[in-house]
C-alpha cells in the first residue's frame, strides 16, 4: 500500500517556516564568545528537522543545502569549532535562502538554486579548513576524476525502532546525499495481518553506495540507531568516474550480492546534478499567505461551551413551540429569544477571537531587519518592542507588515543619525527605534518611533514647492508640512539606495493602510525624533457602522471615518464653482457631497436645510455626506462585492441587514475620487481659498 505524501506537504511547510523563524530569532541572540549551548542546540534541532522533513518528501535542494549548515552547527555545539561573527552572518543568510527555496517548492515552482550553491561553497570552504589532508585533496581534486568506493550496507532495524523516535527514511535520504545509492527492501519478516503491529518495524534494507566519502561518513548516519539495529558496512570495490554522466559497471562481488533481486547492475554516478551555468530556472515567488491558524486550546474550549449553551437554548425554544400559546409561553419565548441573542453575541466574539493573533508575529521580523540595515548604514541601533501580545485579526496582520517595513526602513535611513552626528548633537551614540502596539476603542494603534533628527520641514517644503505641490504663498504649519510626505511621488532622498528612495513613496504606505480601513499620521520634532501612528480596525470581517437613509436606500458609513453629524445651517453654506456647495464649520470649509446624486437615486430630499450632514475624514481632509436620515449604529459582517459581483467605485463592500436587505458600505476615499473633488495627481481638494469664499 502506497501513501500519498502530498497530503502532509502543507504541514511540513508550516512547521519549516516556524523552524526558520526560531532559528533566526536564536541567531540574533548569539554573541560570539558568549554563546549559550542550549541556543546552539535549538538552532541545530530546527535545521535538523527541516533537513529530515525535506528529505522525506523528496525536496533534495533543501535537504542537501541544510546538510552543510547542520554540519557546521554540529561542530560548534560539540566544541570542535569556535563561533565567529562570520558564522552568524552566514547562517542568517542561509535562513533567508531556505525560506526562498521552501516558498518556491510551496508554490510548486522550481526554486532558484544560485544563492544556495554560492552559500554552500562558503560553508564547504569553512568546513574544509580542519578536515585533514584527505579532504584537502578532495576539495582541490579535479571534478572530472573522483575516486569512488562502493559499499554494501545491510541495515536490519530491531522491531522496536519506531518507538525510539527514529525513522529509516531519514537515514536513507542522508545516505543518498553521500553519492549514488541503490536500495533494496526486504519484507520477508512481515507477519500475518492479525499479528501486525503499526508500532513495530518489520522491514530491512540492503544498500549499494558509490561515494567519494569514507566509511566513517556512513557510520555517522547510523550512529543514533547503533543499539537499535543490526548494521554491517563492507567495502566492495573502488572505481573512477571520468564524466558527470558516466555509467559505471560495478565489480562482480556486487553483482553476486544483487542476484537476490532484479536490480540492474548499472549505476548512474550523477543521479543528482547541480544546475549548470545558463540553466533557466523559475524566479523565486513571494511568500504565500498562510492558510491556517494555530489556536490555543482555551479558545477551542470556550467555543465548545458556547455551542453547548446554544444547544440548551434551542431545546428550550423547541419545547416552548410545542406548548399552547398563552401569556406565560409568550413571556418564556421572549426570555428564550433574549438568551439566544446573548449566546449568539458571545459565540460571535469567541469565533472572532480565533482569528486574533498577537502582533508579535509581525514584530518578530524587525530585529533581523534592523540588524542588517544598521550594519549596512554603519549605525548603532537598539530596537524596542512594546505591546507584543496585543491581538489583531490575522488578515489585517498579514497586510500591515509591508507598510510597517517601509516605515521602519525610513526611520533607520532618514530618521536616525550616524554615530558621529549623534555624538556631535550630545546624544547617545546608539539610536533607538521603538515599535508599540495597543488597543484604543475598537481599533489597534501601532506606533513607530525613533529618537533621530526628526523631519526636515524646510527641505520638505522646498521639495514640495519644486514639485508644484504647494506655492510660496501658502502658509503651512509644521504638521501640515509633515503631511506633505504622503503626497504621490514625494521623496526627500538625494539619491536612490537599496534601502529607501526607490520610488515606493509614503503615498503607497498610506494607500495600503487605507485599504484596510485604517489611517496613518506623523508627528515630528527637530532633533528629538518622529512618530508614525497607524490606526486599524481589529478585524476586516466585522465593521462598526452608522446606518443612513438616502431616498429609499440604506447605506453604511464606517464609524471610524465619522467626525460628527449635524443639521445644516443654510446661512453658512456657500457655492464654489458651478455646482459644489461648501459648509463653513468653525474654521474649516467642508465640501458637501450629495449621495443621491453620486449614486443616481430618485426621491431623496434635495433641500439642504431639511437634510442631515455626516462629516467624515479621509487623508486628513474632511467632507460632508448629505443624507436623508440617520438610522441605528450596529456591527455588520462585511461581504466582498468584488468577489461576489464586481468592483463598484465608491463602495468598499456590502452586508445583509436584519430584515434580509442588502446594504452597501460607503468607501470615503473612493467617493472623493468618484465625485472628481480631488485635483489630479495630488491629495488636495478642489475648493477655493477662504479669502475667495468670503469675497463671494
């Protein structure tokens, strides 16, 4: 009976990525000369697990590469080699390389092996330093002529082998890494099915291995099972390979030993070849979004309890439904429905908790990022992580990662000064970047802070003027100048680098955050530092919304976008241009958008003094939405229009109300774009200056 191993692939990839995360975290904690043995063991175990699993599933590119990495770690943990900064850097690069290899395999694409081959050469150069004269000859020998030995290996595990946690398939995979391997399996000891135990091993194997390695390399593979198996290793003969594709006929003694099977006497020395120069390979693929969540048992237990309460309530309501209708049964029915509503609300909250993960999953990638960039920029940086256990929805977490990376890169490149600059300014030579997360109302707030030089308002305004974004006559305070960095294509970088100034501006960061129904703002003080504040909903699946009526239709406006709602004072309304009304609200002029006109509804109230205005904010700009009436506020479950119908401008999604009707959720930023209110190529709204308004 054959087993389809593909069913285990996703679990393997998930556990491998977790292992790589653990390796990276522990490597960042290593200090050469002060390393902790348990830390080295943790890194080694993670590498060993990835190697074993990849070998089992036939992912030889991963297992081959991990083998040399594992060898170096093994020498370090056994005290045969001292850990150096070079080793740490090389191991960190190997973690990145393994991630790319696994992502390619996960996407069912041929991985790019260029980086793996280059790193493997570096590992082998390090490992070759102390391996004796024989290995030196092997390293320097011409690859056209390799001395090969042929070994016969008989491996007969004791029946209890599986109970010791050992897996023969892993050992077979490691043997195959040493050279060309031919395998024979013997099943003559398998008992009748009535006596068959799944915990016992009844198979044995005979291997013929053509390899340039000596017998000690073979024994090393079986050293963990020496007391749990009968193992014999015999040298059958020697031969030479003169070409990568040579077919070699084995000696007579090997042929005699093969007579018990129909195995061919011809062995291909180059069963696995590295990709040669010029070979086309598919490009590495971006990381796929994880399709599973690990849930704590406490959350599962809570769900089970909630379902139990629902079952009890359902049984109670069923019993009431069978009784004669009286005042008493009506009262019991009302009580049961109230209990059902309470249970449903609790169940909803518990289900949403399953999707909630600590933001430490995002924060964990930044120690490595800060380390690498600070080394490249020759800056000393300390990273502080606060609020790591603050939870948010898994979908939000996956999509906020890239904007955060861009903001941290900018803090490291533009915000923090060099050591000399900080000393000259009387600062600590070590700069600080702080990531902080906390809940505020129904949102999560993420702060990215640095104690650097702050934003250069003079330079920002000069750039904005040069790009035609502002005029010299505009009087802007520091906060308004700082907001200019979010304009499309705006950058103060004097030259493009691989860290920042690469054409991906802060406008993209803001746009990506707004796509999550969130917002981002910046505050800065010269010589003190900058703080970027991101506000996001805890989940994208449920929205707190304000229901409004426009004609006969009900729309939902996200509560997070609403500033205030008011009755319009017609005396404070002015006409701008041909058909745009603005309301003077305190010291601001609020453009009024007529939802009935944008969505082409008939029968709405068109007289301004008889309608309501919902003032909303987007991109730090306020607009007013004209509605007929304000209805209730409630949580709504968001359904994607794009997935179920098609993309609709000015609408971010839809939901189903309690009466079964479909209601559309308003997209504020999309409405502004749809109305033509924004100037092309900028964030500025098309309204005249206050002086012109008052003059009119």
